[in-house]
C-alpha cells in the first residue's frame, strides 16, 4: 500500500506531465477512503516549485451532463478564493464543503450575491500547476464515459493539471456493453434481416446478434483508444482490510462496551469479510452499524449473554448482510427458516441425506462457520432486521429465550464455561467445582487438543494468582496425559498457529513449551490421519468413479502432497485397472501438478519414488501391449516428477548448508 501511495506522490512531484493516472478497484473496496485518508492530506502537505498544492475532488456519481462537472469545479475553486470561507473552514477543521452547502454557494453566485464582497483573485484562478484534480465514480456518471474522458483530457493535455481518476473498470466495461441494449438488439436484428443472415442456421442466433452489436456499437475500442491517450498509469487498488476496518471501528469509540467487543474480535470481522468473497467495505460498514443496534439491544435486555453467542451474532450479521446486499442470493433465501433448530436440521439433512434442495444453507454454514464451533448459528431476528430493516421485538425475545435455554452456562461443561465467558463471572462458591470438573474432563480427554492448550493457559494464570490449590507439576502431568487421550477422538486443528497467537503464552516457560510441543506433535499426527483418510476417499474412486476422482483431485490435491498419505502399492493396483485413456489423463494431471507446485508437493517424493518402483516391477517381465506401454509412459512421467522434486530438495539442502 505504501508503494502505491509513493507512486501517486511521484506523479504529483513530476515537473511536467501530459497524462492522468487511474486508481482501479471494486465497488465499496475503500478507494474513496484511501483518497481521503491516505492520499489527500499528503498531497496537500506538499510544496512544488514553491507553491502549496491544493486538491479538488469531484464525485461524478449521478452527473447527467458536462456542465454539472464544470459547476462542481467552479464551486470547489471559488471556495479557495473566498478568504472568509477558507478562514471558517480552517477554524472548524472542515476539510470539504458539504454538497448542500455547495448548492447554496452556487445559487448565491447565480443570483449575484457576493461572498462578503471578495473579488475574484484571477492570478489564483488561472494558476494550474498548484492544483490536483480527482474525479471519482467515473462508472457511475449518467454521461457517456467517452465524453467525460474527452472533457478531462482538456485539463490534462492542454493545461497539464495533475489529474487522478478513481473508478471500477470492471463495471465500466459492463456499462459500455449493456447501455441501450434493447435498441442495439433491435437494430442488429434489422441489419441481419437485411443481409439475409437472420434465418441462417450455421451459427446460433444469439452469437450473430452479439457480434453485430459489437461491430456496430462497440464503444470499448473507443474507450481503450482515449484511455491510452489520457491515462499514463493505472494502479490496481488492493486495500489493506485490517487498516481500513480499524478505521471503520473508530466511529464506535463512544460506545465503550461495543468498541471493546469489536476490537477483541477484529480477526472475526476480517475473516468473515474475506469469506464473503467480495471487497465491498461499504456493505461491511452498514453491517457493523446494524450490529451496533443488535449489540445494544442484547446488552440492554439480556446483559449476561454468553460472549460466544455475541461473537456468533457478529459473524451472522456480517455474513447475511453480504449474502443479501452483494446480490449473491435473493432476499427470501432465509425467509422460510424459522429458528436455529430448523436451520441446523436443514444443514444436517443436506449433509447426511445429500438433500440438494438445501445446498445453499449447507454452503453458507460451511463457509462462514468453518473452524468456528458453536451450537447456536442462526438468529431469526437478525435475518429479519437485515432483510426488512424492521427490528422485530417479538422474534428478538423468542430467539433470546431459546438461546438462554440452549446455552445455559450452568449446564455447560466446565471447560466450555472457561472458554466462552470471563472466569470472573463464575461465582466464588461455583469456581472450585468448575475447576475440578475441568481437570476431570482433561484427565478423560473430553476436550479437543486446542481447547486443552487454551485451558492450560488459564490454569497457569490461576496458579500464579493463587486461585487454585495445585502445583504446576501436577497440572502439567494432568494436561500432558489428558492430551494423549484426547488425541484419539480429536480432529486436526488447521488454524492452530493462528489460535495460539491469540493466547497469553510465556515463551520462556519450559512447562508451557512442553505443552505446545506435545500439542503440535499430536496435531501433526491428526493431520496425517485426516489426510490418509482423505487419500483413501479420493483414490478409492479409481477405476469405477473416475469423474468423482478427477473432480476431487482437481479441487483438493493440486497443492496437497496427497501421495505422502497413501499406499503406493494400492494406488498402483487401482491405476492398473483403469482404462488406458484414464492412465494417460492421470499421468498428465500429475505432471502438470508437479510443474506448478513443486515445492508444496515435495513431501510426497518418497512415495512417488515407491510408486514408480511398483510400476517398473510390474511391467518388467510383461509382453508389450497398449496397457504396458501406457504404464511405461506413466513410469517415465513419475521419473520426471521425481527429478523435479529432487532438484528442489538439493537446492534446499544447499541453502541449509550455506
């Protein structure tokens, strides 16, 4: 991001330019925020050739003619000439004039009302080398884009004014193609009919109409031509989401409880935002504003609500906002889901009974709640609020009562209470019982490995504060043995290191390091177990379900060293039973995969070598046939892959040696 800022400032510093620059990015990704908070102030603090630089910003959103752009420029420049207005803005730390105020100033000028009798400073008015123009929302103007760029070109080419254009070229392209589509289709059909090509069946009708529209009306070429003349550099804006999201949270600084909660859960906000698959920060801003209402209502009416529930509400609010407002689904997708129990039953039926009618619900759940374990995942009152903008108090109360009955902390296992609520909320008379219950759960291996590590950090803290009457040697023994037992039923924790970063861990504590070492060792074993199961599941599709094999292999194994977790002899048995065509296809997939991801696949080198040996042993005493020849080619490809892996391995060894 800093490189982008510096590149833009270099353009401003240049003595002479006859081109503009463009900042391209998706809608709602924070381009305007980037201009206001990263660029504008830095430009206005610059002095070039002894002159202080002034920025003139104009949004083209809704502009319907070029005169409106001229009017905006006039208002922006005349406010700089009015000393009293400038003095007012400086005293009130006002960096821009509100749109309604500009309209008032414009009307005042129209009716001949002077601004405090100030006369126009023509020297300032004719000066161009101390101004930077910024045109935002190019794709949202109601004027032909070609005309706007031609208009802007006058400032750039003739006056050499530094000019920045902010837009979404993807939407601009769509707009150029889709404008007046009905009229274009009618004319294209008419032309095809006149040329006796309309009823010709050599090509589909849709293709013929699209090609004719492109030939006759294609403005994309005109856009590219004038862009090439006007735009010297185009910068792709890739926002630093964490930085911008922190900026969005500032507005809640006066709400102490809310800002504390949001700051503590910034990672959840960022991860949910990323999972949405969009870069629309505008929707996120609205979602956080909706969550403020939800948070305040919950805290007011149900102040003892479990922290995990509030986290889930945050995820759900952001997720549903993106699903609806980004146009990913229709608004009624959740209408028929009545409550959390119904939502969970839909997810279960979709997974267990392969009910594709609920495919969306399953995908929603898999996406937004991946690696986030919680029993309560659907809030009807939030869904209604986001969809209709109505906060339904009756539904709110019903949901909250269900939550109380479902997530009653007194009924939760002790270790879950420690993980989901602040320990000081546990009464003094209950605390010893919770501690004993947690230790018993640990001994029996009833919690996941990552939860065991988290709970251990609590017990380290409790011992230091003398809240429990146990020595660390006993605690360490209980947790180390309990983790061994837990590993039998636990699942691999994929984001373990990320979760560990969030814990309060003393790197100099040998006991803590022993717990971490045991956890990582056991978690790695679970990873191997998980991938062995995955390998069995994928390779068992050969040779009878090849389409399923190709689909799974392409989606899950292109960057995963799956052969490390598989039995080479069993794989060969399956491949040898496949058709010759499939043997060729598998061979090509393996080679292409190795070329693209050699480093990531290096751990499977040993098993690839064993697989080649099995193939070679099998074909060594066989008479030639198409199958034997195909398997021979397969062996040669495996050798090619082995050579690639070994080159990388040797390089890594050389680097370690040096």
